[in-house]
C-alpha cells in the first residue's frame, strides 16, 4: 500500500543523483518545486477548516509541512550534486530563495521531522499549527513578491 511506503533516504537519493544527467537534475528541482507549491496551496485551502477544529485538516497540514521540508532537503542534495560536478547552481540566481535557509516558524525544515518524532502525540496544538502555517505562508508570499518573470 502506498501509504505504508517510506520515502527513499537521503543517502540513497544522493547516490542515485550521481548517475543522472544535468538536465535531469534540473528537471527534478522543477518537479519538487511544483509539488511544494501544490502542498502549500493545499494547506492554504485547509486553513479555514483547521481553524474550525477539523483535526484531520490539521494533521494533513502538518504532514504537508514535513513533506515540504523533505523536498527542501532533496533540493539541497540536488544543488550539492550540480556543484560537485563543477557546474553553477542556476536556480539560486533565478530565485532569491535559498532552500537551506528556509525557515518554518523559526525552525529549520530539517528539524521538523525530528521534532514531530519527539512529540508524544505527533499532533500540534491549534496555536502551534497556526504559527507554523502563518510563518510558511508569510515566507511564501515574500518569495512570490521577490520573484520576477514568468514561472510555469
């Protein structure tokens, strides 16, 4: 079942990147960015329901943040692979956001998974979820305002 499948770990992901051509690495970044945008949009749409106390929406929104964090980590691995090949990381020039610096409510995305595994219930309070979502949405809005050009 797909809900039981675990994502590939970062070491195996990084190893798999070594055999991919440069254009495939850039395509993977575009795919990850697109997926992250969809997850953020999904979270935006669920906010009213979460505000009304829908625990399923809150859980889904938190899970989306964890997945976005994992995707940011993968983009960092893609960047490292491109730079390891002696190539320039062009995405950093086009987009003024550095995924390694992206923060969710003042917490590094790579620590979200660690924090969630440390919590006893695995659930956030309404206030914690809202604060994380607000921080993410505020950062996304800022990033969107700084972006120039056409993004597909």
